[in-house]
C-alpha cells in the first residue's frame, strides 16, 4: 500500500511539474473603435516563434512558458503594442498608425517612413486595386496619383497606356517612366509590330501587387540616374507573412458595353445627304444619282432596300471573368506565398479577346540572426486576339464608313464583299490574328547583417519576354484572296538580366542623430531578338501555319543588345526628429551613347523640416503635421535606339550579289538628355489628421534633347542624331484627404489636382518640327509641346455655302481658298489641369467607393472627321449632325454645302478640333462583408460580396467616341510623341459591370 501511495505521489509531482512549465493565455484584440481585429500576430517578446494569430472574432489562445513576461501584438496599419503578462487573460486594444507620419513607402533600393521622405512620391496600395476589373495594374493610378497623367488611349484590349509624370520631357526619346518590379528594372519596350504597342505590364495580375510608388522629383528618382527623367514607378509584389496559413479566393464576372457609340445616318438620311451632294455638282455629268453611284461603286445598291447598321456590326456585348487564389503564411523562419490567376475578357469590339493565365511564388527564409535569403518568380501567358491598327481599313471601327444602303450580308447570306470600302468582318470570319506572350519575372536576394548597423544585400533578377504574332488571312479576304491565303509569323524575345549589390549603414547617435548611408553597384544587360517569315498560297483555309504555304515570300531576323553599369550612393540624415537632409548621386555608363560620353553623373539633394516637432507647435491641438521640404537634382533619359551614336553598315542585295552599305551616320559625342528638377513641397495635417494633404510646386528643364538634325545630303545622309534642344515643364500639385465622419458611419474623401505648363525653349537653328499631311501636331520654340498647327476654319459663307478659312492669324479676313489661308496655331492638346476625386463610405458591414477622374482644357483633333463628318464629300457614311448642311433656306450653320468629291471644308483644319475636357466616373464599388458570427460557423475568416462598375459614365463635350484617346501616328517614336491628342477611328473605353466574391479561409 505504501509503495502504491508513493508511486501515485511521484506521478502527481511529475504531472504537476509538466503543467507548471506552460500556461495558457487568452484574450481579445480590438481596434480603437472597439471592433474585433482578425489576423493580429500575438507572440512572446524575444521569442517570435512562440506565437499565434487572432481568429475572425479577434480572439486568441496561446501557450507560453512560465518565464514569459511580455506579449507583443502587431497588425498592419496599427501601432505595435507590448503588454506585460499579469494573468491568464489579456485583452489588447490597438491604435491605428498615424498614416501621414509613419506610413512606410518604397524608395529606390530601400524603404523609408513617409515622415522622413524629402522627395515627391505618390503611392497606391493593394486596397486601391481591390474589387476592380483592372486589365492592367497601372490603370489603378488614374485619378489617384497627383502629377501622374494616364491616358488609356483606346478601348482595345492589351494596349499600352500612355503615362506621363509631370509632363512631357522628350521629343525623340521615350516619355514613359521606368518600371521597377521588386528591384528589377523591366523591359517596357513594345516587342510587337502593331502601331498600338502591346502593354509590357499586362502580364502582372493586379491581385499580386502590394503597392506602387511613383518617384516624381529628382530627390526620389535621381538614384536611377540616366533613366529617371520621366519618373520611376516602383512596383512591390505581395509576400508571405508570419502567422497562420491564409487561403484567399476571389472571383468576379460581368459584362461590358461601349461607353459611347457614334450616331450615323440611316439609309434614308444617307440618300438624302448624298442626293444633295451629287445634285450640287450636277451629278458629275451623269443623269441621276443612281447612275453616278453605279459607275463609281460598281453596285446597284442605290436602288436597293437595305438599311444596315454598320456601327453596331463593329461592337458586341463584352464579357469578363477572373479567378484568383492566394495562399500565404509562415513562421519566424520561413514565409511563403503561392498565387494563381486566370482572366478572360471578351472585348466590346468584335473578335477582340484577351486571356491571361499566371502564377507566382514567393519565399523568404531567415537562415540565422545575420542572414536572410529569398526570392520570387512570376510566370504568365497572355493570349491577345488582336484587331488591326486604327488607321487600317480592316479595323472594325472603320465599318462605320460603309454606307447603310449597302447590306452587311449578300443574297446568299455570305458577308457582303461588294462594298464601297472593305468589309473587315470578312477578315474576322476568314482569318485569325493572335499575339501570345510568355513572360517570366524572377528575383533572388541574400541579406547579410555584417553588424547590427551594417547590412549587405545582393539581388539578382531577370525578365524574360517571348512574343509570337500569328496572322492568317484566308482566301476570301482582301489580302489573302489574291494569293490563296496569306500567313505571317513574327517572333520576338527580350532577355533582361539585372544585379544590385548594396551596403546599407543605419545608426542612431545620442538619440538625436539618425544616419542612413547607402552605397551600391548595379549592372543590367538586355538583348532583343526578332524573326519573321511570310508565306502565301495555302491548300485551303484549314491550313494556317507557314509550313503549309506554297511560297515563303519574305523572311528576316534581327538582334540587338544594350547594357548599363551604375554606381550609386545616398545619405539620409535626421536630427532631433525635426530636420531632414538627403543627398544622392549615381554614375551611369551605357552602351547606347557615344564613346566620348559613355558615362554621366546625376546628383540630387533635398532638405525637410517637420515644424510640428518644434516646441512652439508640439502642444498645438489643431495642427497635427506641418512639414516643409525642398529638392533639386539631375536625371537623364536614355530611352533611344541602341546604336544612334554609331555609324552603321547594313547588308544589301545588288543584282543577286551580297554587299554592305552605310545606312546611318553616327556621332561619338552623343549622350543622354539631362533634366534638372526643382521641387518645393508642403505636407500638412489638421485635427489629429482628420484633414491631411500636400502642396507641391516644381520646375523641370530638359537640355541636350536628342533630335534628328538635318544635314547637307552631299555625303549621302540627310540627318544625324545629336543633342540639340531644350524644353521646360513647370507646375503645381495639390492633394487633400479628409475623414469626414469616423463613427459607425464613416466617410472619407480624397482629392487631387495638377497643373502643368510645357514650353519648347530651343530647337535646331530654331526650326520647327512639323509632320504635315493629315497630322497637325507641331514643335516650335516658345510653344507648348505638340500644339495644333494648320488652317483656321471660319465657318460657312452664308451666300453660297462655301467653307471659309481665316487668311492669317489676325483672324480678321476670310477666304474660300484653302491654299490661300496661312497655317497658324489652332489648338493645344495639353490639358490645363487634371486630377481625381474619390469618396469612400462605410456603415457596419456595407461600404461604397466612388472614384472619378477629370481632365480640363485640352483639345482633340478628330482626324476621322474629315471622312465621317464631311458633309457628303465622298461615300463614307456621315454623323447625323451633317444633315444640318447649308441650303438657301438654312444659311446659319457651320456645315458647308454638300458637294461630292469637292473637298468643301473637309481638309485638315480647326473644324475638327474640339474641346477634350471630361469628367469620368472611373469606378464604383459597392460591397458587403458577411457578419463574423455567421461565417465562423463555417470556419471562414471573411466573406465579401460586391458589385463594381468601371467607366460608369462620362460627361464631355467631345463628339468623337471617347475623349480619353490618343491614336499613334506611326512607327516613329518622334512622330508618335509629337502627334498627341489625335483621334482616328480609335475605339472607346468599355463600361464594365461586374459581380464578385472574396473568400478567406
């Protein structure tokens, strides 16, 4: 019995000892408003591996050792809180971060607290991309980033957006910003053959983005040196976070319609207008309209009964759907993220479809206290079922030119191939046009903490892009009919490698002096390879590959390469949390420039003063932030051809004999364009940051513009690329954020507006650059970039219906002779101001977000007006307003008398220049989060359902399809830069309505 009692006693002691080693702590974590916070990390101080996360109701339970003293509570957007363990129950109330003072922003080669930033940076977070059917990520910046103007340019799917940061800085080089994804500068050059360039960012799913920062001034962008003049967009992707494994699934589907359709004449109206047009030229010697029509067109449609709606034939009801899945989590040692996405968008234009499939994986691992390693890889496939360029007759939008008296289908129910202009629907039915892109972004890093203050980081990344364009036009098409089928296969690859190696030293001295020093070396090498082959003569339209072609009619290949080597340094100093000083310098060497100017140096410096940390303002109850900052620095633009500095020779075929021929004259002194940038900023906050905002003024001057300089043709060349020319941008930006209501009903507002003025200061010998023809964009000293230059339309002569033009710029006298009228300034495509307004409302589980964007004061030249609003000048169908033409009884009108094939007022002039101002409701999102007490029954973290609208409605006076437009002028970068604000049968944006659900497990 004694032995039994002894054994029982010893067993009890062992069990008691085991239980004494650990204890259970439980509690609830809430926000300042008392709402439960799910997903808060809770761990023992000094032992991050001993931790957990709060559940959907904010509750947690954690087993800790007896010697545990303090619990740490951390959650994104809230201040970290430490609490001593005083018992078995511990509740925590977390306070929201002061976003203006403590928000972390990504800067070049690192991060900074926003309060310490002395440059100009605009930030968009994952929340700004949420629940919106964005085809590409950069469209999320529209109307949200002050000083960043984004023009969607076209309703075509997959087309690159036009992005301008604080104006236009170059004539012949690219004006697009530099894009950097997780530290890797990516290739943003379009690889395709289309005038409307493909979008280099389309391969990235918006759901993979954590944040986007736009570096706008030299203080922030000069660390990227020779490629910072157009601004820098830093894209940070999502990573795994310590805590429980989270599974998030999202799905949305919806439909699209054009934001606007043109109003064109029906058959009766068309015949009325054309009858008048024919009659006013005496039927050109024919007896009547029917004879004239039949002889010109070769058809008898004039006497037919057709009433075709060719406008509707070019559009369709679009459909969109997207799936995305994200799995992430980890512990103190290893964090991971795996995501996948699928998006299918059937566009509003017939045959235009865009499909993206992608996946991403991120892994970060703490090897030891001094070493962290990690990396990420993003793989995607994009299938773009394209439509031809805007200027092509085969573009479906040009179907509106076809007369409504000509039927879409012939008597045998086949597509009508006997029309005035080509019926491009035949290309769609008897052809294919597919661009397929495979793209891989990847990066890996190692971070070594040499000392607690000194960290060495090495990054390696690559960007691989492979594009294949396959086009087949069958035997029924216009181009394939004469050759029994036409096929073209074009392949392009870009291979981009990049490495960054930096040393970062951070130290706080005497609690008042904070120092951060960065030094580094980077290298980038990029190759492009192209190959194309064309075949004709196919056995039938079932054989669409080049291998089946009877004749290989053309073929070519090309390869090019460039590299950058760079050395950089930056110093950030802060004294007493009030005075900020920053300086940086970067030296770039590029293979693109001449042997005499291979390297360039780009310094920048900035200062800041947080006045509210001064003793005389610290106690202020109404002023929560007052920060003044100023910066000045130099950046460059290196986005030109790879061999512009060299004299080049190319292969030539002479009577079947191969040879070489000089085809370019080089300049060994060629170097990058240089931009000096001065920025002055004021950040403010009132009433505990209920009202916050920023005011900034800047001035940019670009010198050494890269221009094609005319030379005497006696040496066999007519031009040479040299650094001659200056340009200036100056402007003002203002942003304001307010929290109007902060109780159970919340309402916040964001507003931004930007003013920019551009002026050309110097050109080669003062000579303007003017393409002419149907294009009106012009570059001249003392004028804004790309202003419209041509004949000034003066209306209609009330006596005879002649179109009138002003003789000269005084606009005091008119003439009906187009050639007599002098060219003059007739418009400006640059806006006076632009910006955005957003409002976010929430009440309990409901929320509503409305975002608008606006542009004011820009002109648009509707190039298609000379055909489709041309008072019956030729056979093109006309906009309905053309029925208000001049007649002896209708003399007060701006539309001249219809005169067939007489160009009465239809040649390029200010008649077709219109105000392009607009206000667009860019997005509306209405969402509902299912109650926590309901979804926890099914072990779910969150369930959200929502409805979203993109481009809901637009207020504008522009008569074309869409004021958010810019038709590319051609393959020349200089021409495309200059001819801004042109519209030529460019498709409108889509109005898209979607319904979606997000589920968190």
